[in-house]
C-alpha cells in the first residue's frame, strides 16, 4: 500500500515526522481522509513537542526566577501538555495499546 502524502497544512517539521513514521504506519492502516488528517495532527504534535524538548535542553533548568517567584519556562508547560496529547493520540491511532 502506498504511503499517502502529508496534508499541505503540515509544516516542515511535522512533515519530517510524517516521512519518518508514515511508511510504517500506513503499511497496515487505511488511508482515508480522516485517518490521514488524524495522523498529520499526531506528526504536528510530535514536531512541536520536540521543539519544546530542544528549547528546554538549551535552558539552564526548567524554571527562571522573577522578583517574587520561580516560574516554569513556558516550553515546559507546553511540553507536558503535548506529551499527554501525544500519548492519547498514539492510543487513538493504534500505535500503542493500553
């Protein structure tokens, strides 16, 4: 079965994730519009999660001081949220089982 092309809206980094993961995924999955769009959202989330991971690795710790408190970098909050979203997407797409 041929691997479908990624949707036009998927950015460069999401498209890289698509190229890494889509051939194996679509080897056994349908290629209808709904599943292609769902898989594209998964690739987009992975790309954004990876961007946050890289940004956090470049920082000195996960938080920064202000005059009154120690606050988490915004990337940390996004990273955590995306990790949960990606996990749910993987289950929904059948990539992992419960």
